[in-house]
């Protein structure tokens, strides 16, 4: 996984709750547990999952309090830099299970990366062709492919919006290419 050996802001497309399993099963061991995740505050109140997430050190943000959320993300990014950890963020802000599209990215991860002078490490989870969500919630045999893109340096970057747009487009290109290649 790691093209950046040091601290970074890792951005991942967000399709479903299955993403958490991919993070725990595939990425957590590669990072030796030296990472934390930004999650929406409402997840804190989801029973055993919320308690486990809290005890794991996940940073919860209230997405409806923009300034407070941005400050929390920037503080967490700075702490990750100091401790040589990776900060994992789902920049779409919510789940989006579409085989050929990504939502527009929220700017928090990119603002935090620039503020802490951390590289952006994009990861793309392939479309979950083994899972049919919605009302049916049907599972089929299959798996997920995780694509690690080239890191994006932020040391000379000041344009948060441009960084988000470029990152999204890089990820979207891989997401769509993977879907076309594997849906035939």
C-alpha cells in the first residue's frame, strides 16, 4: 500500500460500510496500526461500533460545524505528522455506491494536508461488484481491488479546491478504468 513511508493524509473513495472492513483487514496491518480515521460524529452513537471506534482513537467531527470540523482535522493531521502516522479520510463525505462515479470531494482533508504539509496518498477501492445494496442487500462471490496512486505533494500547494479536484479526477480515472476492465 504505502508509496509514502512517512505520515500522509490517505484519501479513499467511500462506497459503503464495507470500506471499514477493507481498512481493517487490508490497510491496518500494512500501516502497523499507525493510523487514525476521520469519521462523522453520528457514528459515535452507533452502539458497539461507535464505542470500538472511540476506543481505537478515531477522530469524530461534526460535519455541520464547518470551522470546528476543519480545526479538528488540522489538529489531527498535525498530530499524525508529529507521530509519523497516516490520517485516513473519505473525502466524498458520505457513501456513494455507483460503479462509474465519485461524489465531489469535501475540502477538509486537503486543507488539513496543506496546513500540516503532509502529502496526499490517494487509494481507490474498486466498485463492489459482489454486493448489491439498496433494498435487496444481496452478496455474491467476489473481492475488492485496492489501487494505490502516486502521492501528491502539498509543500508548495496553496489552492485547496484545485488539490481536491485534481485528486478526485486521478481517483475517478482509476475507478472507472478498473470498472470497465472488470465488468466485461
